[in-house]
């Protein structure tokens, strides 16, 4: 284990302006340096310096499209690291009874956790699929069962359990930042999130990670999850 490299990454993430820009990129989108400068509250030249260091360290990737240059998180592992830091940071808050996670009620209800669904909605969906014995989520991993297709059928979603993406687990637990319970990450979590967005059950905001539940989505999700669970969202 290279402790110097660990310390280097920690120091890069630990600068407030860089932290703010990295968290903005947790919505899975790519942003220009100018946009990230505005988000981070720093001058464009300062933001460019920060972003260059993050790209060099492998935390961000630079995408070029015509005259435009965009930055995005380099991998799911970087997103997982940031989510973990947020969880640990929330544990140290005073007083102890303060609510964990974001203060914005919309963010607490439904948000993007990089490429999958977080917030109360993500946790309730995970609870539902576990209650239907469609998935098993444990701290060290997740598995799918033969009941998955039947559990997903009410929202017209299918998931091929035979598919494999570079040996990545098809389902894994992700400890939700605000709820402190598991939501679903991995290809299954990504597929569920994309399906809800593609069918206009959820909509992305112009900026940020919050997801808005549409009237169509509320009706479909209530039918799928049941009125009792939906009331918890």
C-alpha cells in the first residue's frame, strides 16, 4: 500500500473548492471549467489549476468535443470514494441529533448517486426488492434471484441476469448518505435509474443531483411499491 499516494489523493480532495466541484460531478454529468468555477466559487484561472491537478491524479477525465472541453468523474470508484467521505463527515456533526445528509428535502427524497438512484426512493426500492426476495443485499455484496423479473414486471422493466460487464457484480449495496441504509448500485441500480428517467417517472433538474418525481411517476411507483412504502418516500 502506497501511503504517500493515499495522502496525495486525500490532500487533493480536501481543498474546499475542489470538494465542491467534485460533489457537483456526482450527478454523472460533464461540466466545463467555467461552469465548475462558478460552482466552486473561484475564478476561472483558479478552477483550471484545480481541475488540472484532479485530472493528473486520475480523479477526473477531460473530454474534448469540438471547441469545448468537459470534465467528469473518471470512474465509479471515485464516486464511491466521495460518497464514503460524505458519510464519514456526517458522522462527526454536532449536535448528535442533527439530520444526516443534505438539507434540501428534494435531494433527500430522490437524487443521483453517480449512475444510480439514491435518497429515500432508492432505499425504498431496495427494501421492496429485498422483501420480494428478488435481491439479497449484504454489507459485502449483493446477489439476484429468480424472482427479480416478476418483481420488476409492474414497471415493464426486464434485466438479463446472464449479462456480465467485465466481471462487475450485477448488484451491490451502496450505503445511502442521508438514509444510512442500502440502496442499489451496480448494473441493476443503473438500469432501474435509467428506466425511471427514460419513462418520465423521474426528471433531472437543469443542474445538480436532485431528481423530481413526476405525476406519472408517482402513480406508477405507488402502484409498484405499494401505498405504504410509497408514503415513506
